[in-house]
């Protein structure tokens, strides 16, 4: 072959190779196994666009989207709120079809079940709606701690205790994600108030962060493995959480092993570049200015290629898991009927009985009931804001009581229906969005109450509180009863008791209220919180004894608001109508001066009296606890205890395992929840042995001086309680050798 021919053949081969590459490039589309190849093929413009959310219309009412890159087969993905169910628009233009979602019980009620398995069942159904309505990630669970009862979003969160909160969130995540859709554990971190929520600087000690405000996320991330985490709006020790490398990378990924994406809460902040470098992969809802900033930073080298690729790689790893990427053909027709059953059952298993003097409850079911309170008609299934679900119907107490077989005082029922209709009509006429917070409890005259007390067998009074995103609650007329409510209770109490009849209160509230000053007026109190669209049915079934209540408080009910240590610095007198600043302290920052002394950790250790303690809840039956057995293991201990139903009705009992650490070293709460378990439904006389495991790491406290978790050697008391204040059995556990786990000191200091 001569030289000319060889050159010709070589150039032909070369041409063929080039053509093949070009066509491969043209056909290069994202697959689960070619993420690195896709990364190489992406331009920096494309990469940056994947880190910033964008507009979309795939699912009306969804909160956000990730951007599509058609050339590389990278689909748009859809993000929508939670946590009490999927939040999308129920109606769409051009079709009569509806897109309602199930309003499940709110997170605080789910936590009151103390039953992770139940939570997982609920969110398995919820996740199915996410999948079938074409959404890829549910923006939930909300899991900030109940640091203070006035936080307007507490109903979206679980508890004042990080273990209970973390276990509930982990179960929530597992349930939703079983459906092949994602979750977003939010809001990371120390996002415990709504006042000035976009800017407030939470100034928290490392110990309180590690033991409380991060602990629940640590459990949820390790045990639930959420696809995504949402960084919060607020600052933490002077730096935006979404820009805090120590939080988003060192702690979240390096220490806890999180391998999903971090997305911002919804809004543009200065410092997009810092966010991306800190490990915040996705900016939501996403604006052009963020793309511009990131691109400029890439071009200038402020973000290096490795950092850019790291975030993009994580986005691609997320995308290949989504139903949109997998081409799932969603039906837009989840089984709402079946899910309503799940929602109702969940409420039944979680509602708390706070008071039951002389076995007032259960009622017989055949009584004539005088049902009081505007909330008996305008029942709050969920709170307001992004956590509200568009369900087709929220069953109210009038409907539920009637369906349960009670006979309602029809005149009274009609009175409340008319009041509600009038107030709603006025709100509509004034053009304001219906503000449920400002509904007025109608006055019922003493004379009318006296007549009703004669005509009826029992009074059931529904008291309501609603709140939500964007505003914290107030002490006056919210945490505390209004004058009208107080008078109503007093008058009902007087007239009904005079007539030899009982008074029952149902608390349809989204957060803790004051109970100590009025509970003696009434015979029974049922606490369903905001129990979702079917929750009123569950209340009625509990009133008539079809269901035996087994919920327990996931937080403390203090006697007075100011008894809560965080009340010293929580911005409780914020008046939303008077502008944003200058009204009171703690607008720009909140000093968490109570440190780790939140909730029962404070009340129990300092012997401060409360209205209802953490973990409290009554039943229609009684339980006995056996002598427990605590066995030392290679790592920590295993505890077993047998619970027997000693009463006359089938029921379930939650056993709470608290530990008192040996003295010396760090000052610790007198007891801390370390595990819990709930029995199955036990028939009268039936027993069940519960097993709880606690590891040495779970016993540790955080020593700031050493930046380490430390478990001291010595004798640990293991307490088995029906509440934090009702210890039924004790045992001890000896740890021979102290143990410690060093971590990074990267969270900043409140005094800096
Ligand atoms: C809320 C988030 C929510 C997001 C999207 C934000 O304002 O804080 O909880 O997921 O909006 O709706």
C-alpha cells in the first residue's frame, strides 16, 4: 500500500471515529450508570442551571421545579409541600377533574401516637398520592423542635424532644420514600420561630445544637435516609444556615453520612455562591440572578470545577431516582377513599385524653349532646400556610357526632352554623382572604345555657386555635383563653353541673394552650390537635368509647406561658400589623439562653410544676408494668418490660424509657427520653413484653470543651414511665468504661 492510500485509509478511519463520537454525543442521554459521562458532556451553563430551580407548570400548585436539560435527557422534576399530605391545586383550567389530596393528621398529632410504625403506614399512603399526582419530592417532614409553644408552625413539627421527633421523622421518610418518591427533612436548622423568619439569627450553644436542634435531624438522616434536606431561612450563630459549610457538609454529610441533595428554603438570598460552596446543591424556587451569580463565580474561579461538579453530580444522582426520570405514568387518581380510612385510623391511634374525672368518658353514644363552639362547625383539620392540604372536605364535629349516633341539640347546632356562615360571608365581602385566626366565638347567653343544660345529657365544648407559616401565636387570646371562651366554660360548667350533667372539652388546637386555670371547670378533656380531614370522626369514636385513646403528649403543657424558659427570649409580643422592626427584642436575633433546658428537661430537673407533663395521656383502661429487665450489651443495654392490661377495655400503652445519668461531669437533665415502645391492642388481662435497646452513643451528652459526645462510666438509672412524671418501674445499668466520640467544632459560637 502506498503512502497516499495509507493516509486516505487513516483519515477515513479517523473520520468514522469522529462521526461515531458526534452521534454518540447527540444521543447521549442521562442513565443511572452514566452520570460521569453526562457531567463531562455538560457545559458550565447547563451545570449551573441544574443548581437553580425554575418555573414549571407540570403540576399546578406544586411549590417548585428543577430545570430540564432536554439535550441530555435530563427531565424537570417536581417538588411540592407537605407535611400533612400533598399540597397541590385541587382544580385545573380546562377540566372538571379534581386533584384533591388527603388531609392526614398533622405531625404533632402523629407524634402523639408514639408509634413509628403507624406513622410509616400513614406516609406510605401519603407518598402514593405524591407518586400518583406526578410529584417527585414531598417537602416534608417538618421537624424543628417545639422550643416554645407559640411557634406558629409547631403543628408541622413533632415534639420538644429530639429522640421522639427524630424517630417520627425517620418513620415518615421511610413511608413516603417506599413509593419511589423523595422527602425533604426541613428546616435545617434551628428554625424555631416564624417572627422575622427569613432573617432571624438563632444564637445557640454547640451543646444545645448537638443535643437538641440537630439531634432529631441526625436520627432522621441516619435512620430515614431522606433524598433531600431543606436548609432553613434563618441564620445560625451569625451565618445563614444555607451558607454554613460546617452544617451542610461537615456535620450533615461527613459526620452523618447524608448522600442526597440540600435545597434552600423558598427565597433568594445574597450569597448564592457561598451557599453552593457550602454544599447547598439546589436554590429554590430559583431565579435568574442565582444562575448569573453562579456562572460568574465559575468563570472567575471562585467556584472551582470540582465544587461545581460535586453539586451537579449530586443533582444528577437525585434526578435518576425520580419518577419523572423513570418515565412513571402517574394516574392522577390515587385511592382517596382508602387513604381517608388510613387518616382516620391514624387520628384514632394518636388522640390524647387529658382529663377524665369519675370516668366521664366514654359516653354511651345515645346521649343528647349540646355541642358548643364555633370550631364545632369550622373544624381545623390542619394549620395554615404551605402546610395546608387541599382536601375535598374536612369533617367537622357536628357531622362526626351525628354520624357516630349522638343526637345533637339542633337549635344550638343551627346557631353555630349561622354564626359561621355570617362570619365567612363578611370576610368574603371585605375581600380579605379568610383569616380563620380572627373568627369570633359567639356569645351564648346564660339563660340559653341553663335551658340547654336541662334539655341535653351532656355538654361538649370544642375550643379551636389555628396558626401557620409566617406568624407566631400570641399569649393573650391565643395561648390563653379569650374572655368569651372563659365565660362560656364557666357558664356551661355551672349550669350543667347544677343539672347533674357533665362537661367535656375537645381541644382542636395547633399548639399548646393554657389549661391549668380552667380544667377544674370541666370533667373531661380530649386533645385531637389538628387531626386532619377525618379526625373529627376519631374524636366522636373516642367520646363514645368505640376507640380507646392511647396518645401521649409529645411536649409539656406549662401552667403559665412564662414558665417556659424560652419565653424569656421568644418574640411573643410581635404584632404583625405594626411593621417588622423595632417593636420588641429578638427581631434580628434570638438568644437561646435556656440552652439545653427545653421542655421537660427544664421542668423535671428543676421540679417546676406543670399543667400536663411530657409523655402524659390517659386511657379508658389501666395497665400494670412488670419488674423490668436491663441487660448490658457490648454496646449499651437492652431493656424488657411486660405490660398487662388490668382494666376492662382493650387498649394500647406507650412505655417511655428515661435514663438518669451518673452525677459528675456535665450537668444533665434529671431524666432524658432514650427509647419508647407501644403495645399492640391488649385485651383485658392480656400482656405484652416490650423490648427497647439503647446504645452507649445514645446515652452521650455533648461536651463543648472537647467538641465530643461523652458517655460517662458509672451507674445509670433506667426508668420506665407512663409519662416523664409517672415512673412505674426502675432498673439500673452499669457502664464500666467511659466512651467518647469527637466531632468537628464547626457550628460557630453564639457569642462571636
Ligand atoms: C416554607 C417551606 C415550604 C416552601 C415551599 C417556604 O416558605 O418555609 O416549608 O416547603 O415555602 O412552599
